[in-house]
C-alpha cells in the first residue's frame, strides 16, 4: 500500500472515530482489547515487560491485571485521537470535567515563563489542547511518518492555538525564545531523546536514557516547571486536568558540583516527579512505550 493510500485510510478512519461519543470510542476499545489479549502482539508484550521491570513489588496476578488495564487505556488514547485531531478544539475541551492545580499555572504566568511537562499518561493530546487555551504555548513536535496524518495533526494543534517547534536544534531555539518572552514551552519528557541529547537517569529503579532538554530549559530566568496531565475518568465521564508546580523539587537536591552533576540532579528530579505521578494512575500510563530500549 502506497503512503498516500495509508495516509488517506488513517485520516478517514480518524474522522469517523472523531464523530463518535466518548463512550462509543471506549466501547470499541474494549472490543479490540479482547482480540489483543488473545493474539500475540508487540503492544501487550512490551507492556508486560515494562510493568514487570518497573513494578516488581506487585504479585503476578496484580501485574497481569495492570497489563490488561494499561493496554485498554492505550487503546482509549489511540481512538481518542480521532476526537483530538478531527474535531474542533472546543469539543475536546467540553470533555474536561474539572481542573486541579490550575492556580499554579496562573501564578507562574504572572511571574515569568513555564516549562510544562506532560508524560504519556491519560490523554496528553487533550492536555496540550487545554494548555494552549490558557497560555501562549510552543510545543516540541516530531513529524508523523505519513504525510496526510502529519498534516492533520499539525493543523489540529495549530487550530488549538499551539505554535509547533520541530524536534531539531532550530526547534530547541524556538522553545528557548518562547521562554525568554515569558511564554510556555510544552514537552513530553518521557520520550527517549536522540543521541547526545540525553543522559542515563533512574526511572522506576531502572536506568533510562532521559532527555536533558527539559532541565536545561528550566534554567531560563524566571521560569517555573509544571507537571500535568489529563486524567481519564471512569465510565467515560470525561477528563480531569491535574497540575503541580515541581520547580522547588527540581532544585531542592541539586546542590553544588560540576555543570554535568547539577544537570544530572535536575534530570533525576524530573524523572522522580514523573514516576510519582505515574504511580498514582499506573493503568493510564503508556507502558508499551520502549522507555528502556537503549539501556536494557
């Protein structure tokens, strides 16, 4: 199948999914879950491996139950992209039931810039949409492989009000400029960075190649670091936005030392904060992501 056909199929499917109510998308996901658990596939395999690595304190039964829940939420997230990318940004916002910690975002905006971190937890695309309606957001963006799909994603994020920075040196400079202007730089901090753009840091007791970009951007003058995500509520009721200012946590244990030691301490503080967030809702984390592909 040619790239154009693949693009047209993917975009067409997403447009169909985007017209369905949230409960309809989740019902389809539960049907797909049955098939995925019956037949061998990489998603279930990688999810199981990562849960065993990161949560060894759980019993086998508890791990198996978490694998099922995590794969289901991964399916939820995938099908929800139809809503995120093909419908108006307001329709997505209409699914947000509550916001916790919103005051820390407002306070940070009043004093300077923000490095806004959202991991692969809950509905991160909806979280970015919400953030773009609260502030001037520049988001790091890696182009999709299919041209048609890439155009759809780019248009959806731009329509929400986001400025997109390519995952290149030029894009990093764009993020830095947005902070200097007192705006918001949005990053998914649990993505494995390209070579020379990360260091080994502990995550769930495992060595993980981790980006240094978030920690480096946090050094910009008058910049706060805020961690947040869109929690998926039970029974397809919608989402809850949750935010926390982790600036003090990122600097509390830095201390003195060489530049590389200070950077490593900040990266570890961010990893530890993300780990704590994931532990609160482990079933909504995308455990299928190959977080340790360069270290284990």
